[in-house]
């Protein structure tokens, strides 16, 4: 089945709604801006419900037929826990719950809103939902602290854009996966990432046995970012280890 995402760590993206509000420095060059403005929409006026709700059931059938789980990045053009989407979220949970052969990657910059927006049958976490938060700066580590208090089958941190050195060690015992990557923005506007910040996270992840996925970085400030995940000659693109994920490892 054709993938609808160019993001290296997912097979598909599913936007139940799109549009958002900026909440922190990691949002400065949010990519939804250009995409939505080109379509004639205002990106930062809050979420709007989309009409693309039937795709996941099709992907789920394909995953069942192939016997291979598929990853779905959820609300790549918004934030799944944005309060402006409260009216639609229960319906989205219904789709997520029904599509058991899809792994739903929900990445939020609003972890303080998660707990009150989980479905009643969440329990220790739906086995097909990976909950993540973004932390590209020391200030944002408070989000990681909040995330680690939420039960989930897989918890992850996206340190992208990585804006400074951050210390994830206090949280790594409670995390299953860490992503790192530089900011994507126009030359002259992007804030460059120091590879030493990635090296430090990589070594801490190794020490704690947490897989690290190094996504991309600009080798210099000229061209496109490298996306091969190579750090000091070695590919560093690990995935969470979990029993229900075994058929795709
Ligand atoms: S939370 Fe995500 S989608 Fe929303 S403004 Fe920030 S970067 Fe963009």
C-alpha cells in the first residue's frame, strides 16, 4: 500500500483536524503555516475538522491482510490534545480503538491536557497508541515530566527541533523511544543544531537501553538536511521494543 507520509518514522499521517496555535519556541517555524496558507486557510486560528476520517479503516484492512502493522502519525497538522478539538476527540478515539493493526503515534506539545482527554477505557493505555511529547529545550522538559505520569503502551520524546543541549536522564527509565532532529526552516531563519547535543542524548539513551532515532540535521547552513540517521559513522535509527510491535521489527 502506498504511504502518504514522507516522515521517516511513520507510514501514514491522519489529520482528524488541522490548524493550531503556537505554544512554545519549538513552534516558531511550524510547517503547517506554509501548507495551510497555500490552501487558503489560516493555520493558527485553531483546529478545523477534516473530512479524511475513512482512510484509517482502509489502512487497517491492508495491515490485517499483509500481517504488518502500520504506523500512523496522528494530527501532524495540529495537536491531538488541542482544546479546540474537544468536540471531535471521542469520535477520533473510536477510530483509533477500532483500528487495532495500526500504531497511532500521538505527539503533543500539550501534555498537561492529556489526562482529562483520555477515553474512559484507556486503562494502562491502548496497546496501539504511542504517546509522545516534544522537548527541544530545557524549558520543555516539564512536558516530559508530565508525560511520564500518563499510563501508555509506548511513551516517546521528540527532541525536534533540538534547540539546545537537554538532559533526558531523569526520565529515560519511563521512556521507550527518543527522536532527535534539527529545525527545518529557511536558510538564515533556522536555528542550527550542534551535533554534540545529539551525541549526548544518544549516549544517555544507550546507557538506559532506550532506542534513539536520529532523524535529520544540516551538515552546514547551505543545503537540505541529511536524513540518513548517521551519527559518527553509525546509523542511529532505533525503534521501541514492545511485544505487540514484534511483527514489524
Ligand atoms: S503544537 Fe505543533 S502544530 Fe501546533 S503550532 Fe506548535 S508545532 Fe505547529
